């Protein structure tokens, strides 16, 4: 007679046989999904996600200017006065002389508006000043760079240097810097159309290189203004003492905010956006030297080189970050330190002045920060790093 106990034992034996056969097959069976070329770093590969050390600072600070409205960039005139751009379209002079010049045609939409500012290396003799701003053409938002002559407290002789840079409410880039080679470098964002960063026929998601008149240098890699591509939103440029170009770049945003980057920029290289990010890798695409990781964000903006380190301003990171460069080649970062964490709020730019002091530009009045009394400000810091 077959008892209930016998039936249960028989069923358990069948289940055991089935599981043994299943796991034996699964060990030898090929994967159902082909492994793509895109890979992430595994435990055997070193991640480039930075571990940030927070360092308290007792550096002396002085408020140089206050009550600015959504400022973006600062620059020193030869006489020591400061120039600062405000996104609404105002260029201000602060110091021995106080001026506020309105820039015609600026469209202050979202992150757009009057952004980058740089003086020509021969400003003392030619008085050339360059501005990057968002405007409207035929009802469409675009970014452009214009050159002006600043003299007699006026901006004159306006000249278009480069135009038709794709623009949007966000991801407009906007940094202007002259490199040690004497050429003008311009950062652009992907204008919220990420595929444009990989399109060499588009100026979006690029670092551009031009001469002071807007002509394309003969040694540019693509016979165009494009110097490097595959960028999401570069907002900081700095050259180290070896002449190497470093760039800060915003990673993904929103609920998945993170994976901000510090890149070492080489001629003609593709920096991967939107194909790779963070620790992801693919042949022919450049990974960042360091990145913030998926669970942290710097929201990095303006950058400067000082005494063996790249310093960059953090917006959401609310700090001045110091990336210590490893000596020699290959290039690397030995340590990442945050200074003034949450002391001044959001920081948009950092500049090493002709006096050797640091000048920080806060960015608390753009609707994303919490303005303190007197915001926004330019703050002078005596470097003790």
C-alpha cells in the first residue's frame, strides 16, 4: 500500500533530480545575451571614482563685491579692476571704476544668458574682450561668441567670432579661455540633445579652438573649430605647468545626478558622451581621469591651476575642489580635497588673481541655491592649500 509519506519522499527525489540536472546544464549553457562591447570596471580593474577628503580651512577671506545677480564669470583688467558677467545680460566693472554695461540680444533662458568672459592676451594694447552668450535667431535659441573693444567705458567694434552653437534651457557650456598656444578655447554643451556630442558636423558638446579673429587654426584636427568632442557640458578649463589642458564636465542630472568628470583633453579625442560615462569603457573613447561616482555630484564649473593642483568650483558640491596632480606621466590625480564645504553655498567660478589670491564667485541667486545675505559675491581668499 502506497502511503502519503511514500508519495512525499518520491516527489522530493524528483525535485532533487530536476535541480541537479538544471544547475549542471546552466553551468555549461552559453549566455542568452551577448556581452556588448561596452563594459564597466570590475573588481579586477581600478575604478576612477574619486574619494573626496574634506579639509577645514582658516584662510583669510574678504568680500570684494556683493549683491550680484546670477553672476557667471570674472576677469581682471590690467589696472586691477574686476569684470563680472551676470546671466541677465549685464557686464559689470568693479573697483576703482564702477560700470554696468548691457549686452544687446542676450536671452537669459534657464542656464543660458551672458556666460563666459575672457580678455585677449594683448588686451593692454588692443582692448579686445570676448563674451559668450545665448541669444535668439529666427525664434531659435543659439549661443555665440562676440569680440568687443572695451575703451572709454563702452563696448565698441562688435565682431562675431563664432555663432550658431546649439543652445537650450540647459547644457550650454560657456567657458572661454586663451591657452598657452595663444588660441581661444570655447566650451559648449550638448544643448539637451546628447547625440549631437558625437556629431562632428555640430558645435554642440565640444571644446572649440579658434584664433583671436575667429579663424580655424591650420592644425585643428577636423579642419573645423572642433578640438575635442563627446562632451556633455564642459564648464571649466585650466592648463597645468606642463601645458596640459584639463576640463571639468557635468555628468548626468536629475534623480540620477552624478558621474561628474575631470578630463585631460587631447587634440581630436572623443570623450564618450553619451556612449560611456563613469567607469564604462570602449575602445576609441576617453575615460575621465577621475569622476565623482554614481552616488555623488560635484556639478563642477570654473577651474584654475595653482601650485600642482587643478582647483574647480562646485555648484551642487558647494565647495572648492582641489585635485592634486601626480608628478610625471601618465597624468593622474593623487588626491581630491574639498575646501570651504557649504561655507559659501554654490560656487560658479574660481580665478587666481594677479596678486596670487583666489577669487571665488558664488552662484546662490539662480533659483537653485539658498541666498545668504549679500549674495551673490566675489570672495578673495589667501591660498593656504
